[in-house]
């Protein structure tokens, strides 16, 4: 009896999953060719950390992915690439950025000056695109150290 019940439950789960997937697909096809998922849109970090700006896209074919950095100083292009091909990293971020096939980038050993808005744009071959933003706060000290300093004062 037990294996049969497990089997039924599994089947139920698969059906629901498939339904959800179908709905998502229908939704994306209606609005845009590209869909973009950003699990965490605000990241708090401390100096010297390696930070993953994590995204996941889906679209038809191989898109072009572009990341830009926006702060009070203006807009700066960080990197542009097609998954599977070599990334074109701008001079300002040379040797400081790694790219992943899902569109994510990693920033190595961040500084306070890396704080700001990171805008990713995924553009399909046919021209439709989708963008998203991740806000990065880089602070000098950890929260605990700041609290300690307050106590000392
Ligand atoms: C980041 O820090 C701010 C306060 O500085 C806090 O409000 C926010 O919840 C934090 N976010 C995360 C993802 O930890
Ligand atoms: C994208 O890929 C990286 C590296 O494999 C992974 O760590 C990250 O979780 C992925 N992002 C999402 C949103 O799946
Ligand atoms: C890389 O980017 C720079 C600046 O955006 C551009 O001038 C150059 O042509 C690009 N190189 C390649 C190989 O795409």
C-alpha cells in the first residue's frame, strides 16, 4: 500500500508543478519574450567581500546580457556578453568581475565605492528585452563593530 500512496502523491506534485510552469510560460509569452528573475534585490556587504549579483533569465535563443552601474557619479557600463561567448568587461571593472551563463555576475573584493544600483538588461535576438535592478550597500565595518564603536563613545 505504501509505495502506491507515495506514487500518487508524487504524481499530484508533478501535475501542480506542470500547471504552474504552463501558467508562467503563458504569462511571459503574452507580455515579453524575456523573463528575468532576481531572488534578492538588495544586498548588504562589507568591504573586501566577493558579491554575487544573482539573476536568472529565460528567453528564446541566446540573449545579450549587459550590466550597468549607476551611482551619484553617473552611469557606467560594467560588462556585456552572450552566454557561452567571451565577456566584454569595461576597463573600470577589469579583473574585478566574473560572469555566469545565467546572467549573474560576481564582484570581487568590493569597496565602499561599489555601492549603488546595478542594472541588468537581457536582450533577445529579436529585440525584446527586460531589465532589473539590484541595490548594493557596501559598508566599512560589520554591524557588530559599529555597535562596539558606539559603546566606546
Ligand atoms: C540592509 O541594511 C538595511 C539597513 O542598513 C536594512 O534595512 C535591510 O533590511 C538590510 N537588507 C538585507 C537584505 O539584509
Ligand atoms: C546563477 O548561477 C550562479 C552560478 O552557478 C548561482 O550561484 C546562482 O544561484 C544562479 N542564480 C539564480 C537566480 O539561479
Ligand atoms: C567592448 O566594449 C567596448 C566599449 O563598450 C566597445 O568599444 C568594444 O567594441 C567592445 N568589444 C567587443 C569585442 O565587443
